[in-house]
């Protein structure tokens, strides 16, 4: 008789050996090795978990999904965490939940206005447009790169129903001011926490303060499951709505493989269906199928144990970039953490001053030729992106800082895979570039 437990043990032992052989750290060679802005950081635990989940062959949400959700909830101190297949899907689902008729007069409707920013990533804005609402773009502050609070206050109209903002590159937006404004005008708030998993505001984790928040587990982010994301909330009704939209629009909240959790599977009335119609096949929303697989969640279970260490490394790398760029403060506007916050920085963001004798593209081109990766601040000014030009959106006032960022801002990585040797090399390359312009 086959001893499956012994076979499984041997497979895991071989997996550990494989990790040691396949993913051994390579020596960094200045000028020949890349200094990436982001990347996967993992050890044998992630690989073993992925193999364990594969051997279970439970292909949808399972034991690892439950464990991963619980660990996220504990880390953020939130009540409900729903896993999904990407951070972009998380944003879509969070926004979708707020359109449900079950929210009555609080439901978001077409032509309602949603406060956001154009200096960011499109996934924070696209759900607004897809549901027929109107994004109202407000300018941002430099050097926090978050929404200008005074301009946001001026952008509120009777049509404003929601605020949907990201913590830019891990730097929390002013949550006190945003939540106070939301309470004053009875607005929903969604925190896009995709770049800020582990950041804090007044001692609380970002992603635990607004009505809904989202996380991304794409490889560039604080932890990774490859593709993957999550929606977090302390509101049980919103949690049920997110689950419904995520799971085909289904009204039933039974987990996969479960039946009749509510005890009323065949004894209720819904819509125009006959009395007693099977609750597992009642659809109360126009939904999707955007769930995470258990193999992805298994990787996340190992990754989230490393998150506090990853956050510390990001903060340390940020401080090292600050030291490097401080030597040339006459040329650069350096980033500043929002007051009362402790960012777990996604990146180190730099803006060239107006009088700087070189351009952003000259500098980033030089760095990239030396194998030091840079990125612009995502879409720059979203209103000028080809997919957004003819869409229905408004601008509150002017986007002067947003336009300046589009032309003069870039960022470098802070991810835990950066080493002292990489940062030293980058420091030497930056010095070489600046000397050419003195």
C-alpha cells in the first residue's frame, strides 16, 4: 500500500533542495547586474507551500485561503478580508459593492461624482468610469504626492458621493482630513492600499480606517502571490456585498463545498423566482468570478509572515536613498511623509526642481543605461492618457502639480531585494551623472 504521507514528505524535502539549487543568490556585479525597482523576495517556505497546495489539488479557495485571510485581518486589525485575483479586481469589487441597491439611498448611481486624483494608477479610477459615475480629479501636493486637502474641500458638490484615493507609493494620504470631510458630507471612502500594505497613520495600519480598502499582491508590491489581491472592511453588510460581486453575483454566502449555512436554503423568496428556489442559485447582483486560488493563497501565507521585516527593509532603503539624494538637494525635491504617518514606502520618489540643468528623461535614461531601473509616477496625468481622453470626467480647478509630476518626477525601488552593494553602485552612478552637468 502506498504511503502517501511519506511520499509527500519526500516531495517537500526535494522541494527545499530544489530551492537551494535553483534560487541561490547571485553575486551583484556593478554595471552588469540589474538594480531592479521591485521584485519577488522569497525562500523555500513559499515554494513548499505552493507544492503542498498543489498536492492537495484543491484548486479554488481552501484551507490556505482561510489562513491567509485570517493573517491579513490580524495584521490590519479588521473584521473581514475577501481574497481576489488582483489588486485591480479588488478596486473593482470595492467600488461595485457601493453600487448595490441593497444600500438604498446610499448606493452609488450613474452621474454621481467621485473624488480622486489623476496623478496615480488607472485601476483606482477605471471602476468609477465603468459604472457610469464621474471622477472629479483634484490636484496633489508635492512632496507628499497625495491629494491637496484644501482643493479637495473645494471640489465637493451636492453630486459628490464617494472619495476613492490611493496612498501614493506607500505614503498615507491625510486620513484625518479625508474621513472628517466624508463624515461631514456623508460620503463613502475607499482606501487603495495596494502600494501601502504595512504603512501606518496615527499608529493604525492603513487599510483599516476607511469604509473599504484594497490590497495588491502583484510581484512589485509589499508581498506577492503572483497575481492576487484583497478587499478589507469592518462593515458586515459591505463584506457580504463584496462577496456577492466577487462570486458571480450570488446571494448565498456559503463557502465552496458548503451548503445551507444560513439554514434557509429552500425556504425563502427572491425576486420573481418561485418560493423555495435554491438559495445557492439566487443572484442578487450583476457580478463576476474574481476569486483567488488556494495555490496563490498558500504563497501568501508564507509571504505575510515576512511582511514586518519587508516593511523595515523598505524604510531602511528609503532612508539610504534620502541620504544619497540629499547631496544634490539643489536639483531635487525630495519626498516627505504625510504628517502623523509612518510609510512603508513602495518606492523613493524624486521630482526635479525648475532650475535643474538636466531633464528627468536625461537622468532616468542614464540610470537605465547603467541598469538601474526607474519608473514614472504611473499614469502621470491620467486625463492625458489615450484611454481616458474622451471619457466623462471633471477637473476641480487646475492640475498644475499633476502636470509638473508628469514631466519631472520618477521613482526608484525600495524593495527588500536591494542590497548595500546595489545602493552604493547607484550612488556612484548618480554622482557620475551630476558631475557631467556641473
